[in-house]
C-alpha cells in the first residue's frame, strides 16, 4: 500500500497486477511525525555565514547552500536566517544599508546583484524546509563593525533615535519613531519575500555591561524617560522600559499578520524569565536586566512560537533543563508552540559530550507541551557532516523525517490541498525493475513545499519526504 500527497492530505494507492486499482482519500495510516527541527544561521560577526566578509557572491552562495543542505541532510526542517544583525541588512532594502558582514563595507552591495535572502528562501524551499527571517529589533551597530556607517544608516539619518552603549550603537526602544522603523523593516521583508516566519532574538534592551571601574554602565535613555514623565506618565523607569518593549512586541505581532495573515512570529527570549521561576533557578534576571516580560508575551499569545534559550545541561545545579522547559510550557496560556533552544555549539566545541544534546531532545519529546527544538548554530552541522563530532543526529533522533507542527490558529481559513495526479506502473530505475509511482501537482504552477510518501511493506508503514521537484518514487519489488 502506498500513500502520496501534500502536507495535510495523503492519498492511498493499492498495487495489484501492475496498475492503480484504487485511489482512496484518507486511507487509514499512521500520523506523519510532526516536530519543529530548526537551526539558526547567524550572520552577526560572521558567526555562521558568510564565514568571512569580502567573499565573492559565488563563494557566498556555495557556503549558504552547503549550510542549508547540510541542515536538511541532518534531519532539520526549518532554517532561522539572520537577515538584520543590526540596523543593516542582507537583502536590498529601501530602509537600511547593506550589512558589513557581506562585503566588509557597510552599505556596499554584493557583486552581481546577489540577494542572500532570496537565495536562502529558494534553497530552503527547494529542500522542503521553512525559512524564517531573523531580525535584531534595536541593535543599531555591532561592536565588531569596522567600516563607517553610510549616509543612509539610521545613526546618520536619525541620530536622535540612537544611543551609544559601550562599543555598541542602539536604537532607543522608548522612542516611538525608532520602534516604527523596525516595524517598517518587518513590513518590508514580509511584503517582498515569501518567508515562513519572522523571528526575534533576546536583545531588546542591551545586556548590562560594566565600566572599567567595575560599576554597571547605565543605558542612556533618561532624556526619553523624562519626556514620558512630562507627558503625564507615572511608571518608574524599569516599568516604563518594559511597557515600551511590551508595546513593540504586541505591535510587531499585529503588523506581521496584517501584512501576511499566515506568517509565523517567533521570539527567542533568554531562558530564565526571573530567578526563582521555577523554584531553585538562579541566574540573570531578563525581566529586570533586559526589561523583557517574555512570560507575558507567551501568556497573551503575542507570538506563534516561543524558543527560550535553554543553553544549560540537564544536570545544571542552577539552571536544569527540564524544570525550565516545564516552567515555560506552563506559561503557554494561549496554546501556542514551544521549541526550546539548544546549545549545539557546546557539543561542537567539545565542551559537552554530544550525548547531552540527544538527552535534551528526548526530554523535549517527553513533554506534551513542547513541539520541537531550535539549535545554535548552523556551522556545527558542517562539523557534523565532516564527521568531526562523535555523534550524528541524522543517524539517531533525527533519522526519520518530520514535518513542522500545524498552527491551526493561523491556517483555519486555508483551503485543503487538492489531490495529486497519481499513476502507478512497472518501470526500471538504476538498472532495477520495480514499481514506479509518478505524481504531479493537481494544478499547473502550484507551489509544493514537499511531497509526503507513505508505504506499507509487509505490514510496516514507512514515510518519506520527497523534494518539491520530485515527480516519482521507486520501489523495487
């Protein structure tokens, strides 16, 4: 017995005497495994891609294709691609300059008209994977920047929105125009590119840093706060900052779905909301230091998926993985998705035994309130492909394919996919004779993310995800 179809619809084909005897919709079969298996591709500081600035467009394309295809070969089904590491971007924008990470010069375009975001989408979708555009909302310049900001950089065009914080430049989140600027970036991406999601990391206000004398360095937004007070505001300074971020996160969620109702909005907050939540947890207080009330956002459904960065071991004395994961799951009052973030780099660098990552994935799968994981970061998949690590996800926990979990609150009005056109006949493939199942989209020019093929062989079901360009499947027998 065979079944073939697009996500959400699978068709059954019964084989007898070399012909299609019957074509049955909804033929009983096991549910197709659904699990979010994401990987971050970081561009800031050339962490993952490009490996260095100043490469040719051809070299950058090869590197990016290798990262994405390595992710797919390892069993991943989603890429979270950093397209705005600061107020500079890796796609042709009307609002911000080209990022320095590409050419070494902020504002300089790659040669040959190369559009990295368009290329990444094409590669990911061609591999049957989702592509989420990852932006940093308020960082204006990274401390590794070497070239001067060009004339169209926000620090030049609108310096009143920008604050110097140690070696960084930062948009002041308390300035409404600065928030609107980032929201305009989100609108630009979603209106110009067929991304599957918009993703924010954990940088809202900057992580606190110290002066040379050891004292904490204060973020210089007192003039903005005083303006709020003059207009009648009565919140204290920290609560006002949290209000600013709350307003931004809520506005971003609304704006994204105004532009694209089915786009997924994800946030990856610091893994600890506040020390003592749950009991026994110690560490940085992101509620106070980053002014990020991530629990509220998850409670109220201001995100479609949450990726708390749980970058600690299962046995960490102050930050054990499972209690933190369970705590986050209990904050999901809006019934969104939870994909804990894992620190793949610790295994890749040999700081952890690789079995720790396996154990964390298994812990996630045991919890009914979690639907997958996201791994930091992509370059360690290349180490995986080159056998530099002592383990293989693709031979272990990701050995079978999975499709991303459904989000019914986003897709309730979407029509069900039509049935593929299917033909079964005897054929020859690689000098072997057997059954060849051919299929085509039900409509010409229809976009296919991937084909789901299920086979029942000697009473056992086997499922495969075939790439969108696939038009047939071979079974020797």
